[in-house]
C-alpha cells in the first residue's frame, strides 16, 4: 500500500510517499526557516501563505522522486492537528481536493502520532524487536508528552509539560544567548566545544510524570543578565566562552530530566522499549544521555525524521488504515488536538 503524506502544521511544507508504512519512496521538505528567522519565530500568516506557494511543487516533486503517477497511490493522508489553524487548512484542503479528483481514500492524521511513527521508517522495527507496550517521549516546539503506546493507535498520556514545551524552551534560551532561530540546533552547535564547568537547575516534578521548563528558562535568563549577555549590547559581542558554557548547561539540564523521567516511567509501566520523537529528539545530547542511561532498547529516528516531515504522516496512516480508520468530506482541522 502506497500512501501520500502531507504535512503543513507549522513551517515545513512536506510531502512524502511511503510504501507499507516503512519504506520511504520520496520525502520532500520545503522549509520556511529562513523566512521566519527574520522575525525570530514562526509568523502564522506568513507560514500559511508560503504553504500555498510551495504545495503544488512539493507534490510534483514527491511523486516524481517516487517514480509514480497518481494511479500508483492507494491513499491520501494529511495532518489535521495539532498546529496552526491556517497552516493546517492548506494541507487539509489540498488533501481533500486530491482525494476528490483521484477517488482515493482520505485520512486525517494526528501530528503527534505521526512523530511516534517516525520510529517505523528506518531499519529498526520497535514492534517486532520489542513488542508493546512502548514508552514514547514526543518533544517538539509545542509539546512535551510522555505516552505509553499499548498497541497501534492506543496511547495513554502519562505526563506532559506544565508550562513551556521543550522545543519552545530551546528557542527561548537561544534568544537569551543571542543565538539564531530555530533555537534547538543553534544551542546544540554553540554547546559543542564547552567544558561543562557550569550547571543549571533541573525541575524533577517528583511524584509525577510531568515536566516543567519555565524555571530553567528563568535561571538561564538570570545567569545571562549577570554576565552581561542579555540584553544584547550593540557594540560589545557576548563572551563566546560563556555563551558556549551556558548553552551546554541548558542542554544538559533538559536532556538529563527528559531521559531520567522517560526511563522512570518506562520501568514503572512495564514498557519493553523506549522511543523518542519530535524536533527535540534530534538533539545529540538527549540521544546520547538516553542511550547511556537506558537498560531497555532505545529507538530514535534519524535527526531528519525527528523534525516535521510527510513520511511520518504516511507511515501512521498505513498502520491506522489496517484498523479501518478513514475520514469523510466533513474532516476539519483541530489546532489543539492531543494524543492519549
Ligand atoms: O517537531 P518539530 O519539527 O515541529 C513541531 O511540531 O513543533 O519541532 C521543532 C522544535 C523547535 O523548537 C526546534 O528548536 C527543536 O524542535 N529542535 C531541536 C533540535 N532540532 C530541532 N531542539 C534541540 N536540539 C536540536 N538539535
Ligand atoms: Zn512536529
């Protein structure tokens, strides 16, 4: 079964063709990052308009690279939440138009569940290697959710952030340190040659599976103020060594808490393996810390499949379709959709 997956929930116009849920035939991602970097964050109206411009070229490229025409597809899948309403509408209306004109089935996919399925797109297969239940941490720009995946399509939400999402915290920390947007990759780059001499607090939220990153954000803000890094000085560039050490300390604090709490939950709930997903799962330190600490098998998609893409949407649709899930013309967008 070949599924076309469309993803426009935020700032990537992404279209992919995936065969049988696991084999990527094409994966086109038109990123708007440079456009939004000028504003220091994603501007919803700009994102929607850019999806309108990028959508048809992305569709043509995805089909072309897969070596297929419309007759070679079996279903059209699209992210219908959560995300920016205007951005989601572009993808959903495109998918409806395609389903109407080709007669193919239409499937609305939860973006967060898509991030889970990025774990099925490479060599490893969490289901056959471990089996359910699997513990899954989805950490993106808008979410930090700890989910117990009991089967395909069956999730229990065990914990979530009480304030900022992990990716949002990275983006804010980068702004405080005078680094670029998006913050995650910039903080990671800045932290590369740090010695690790500085440390920042960790919010453990003991007795719960929840997370909190706002205290850490305040801590890095105070440290940056004390060292004269924030607010930025027009004529004096910030001390590169201090920025490096603060970026490292911030990243270590986030990675440590996320890894420890994910493993705690995994053991408590009898998970057979641990999976990561979402843009923050691209973080090298988080990947390393989780792998070092875990006694359970760990699955983490390649960095390019952690951030938003259409392949994860197509993969999720394949696994959902075997359960007979499909949508009609009344399918809407759900900006606050959750999972579990
Ligand atoms: O999943 P994603 O691409 O989009 C959303 O669904 O939100 O996640 C984007 C988030 C951004 O906040 C970005 O800063 C963060 O993922 N991110 C990273 C890294 N790459 C992207 N955070 C930490 N380290 C990275 N290498
Ligand atoms: Zn995402």
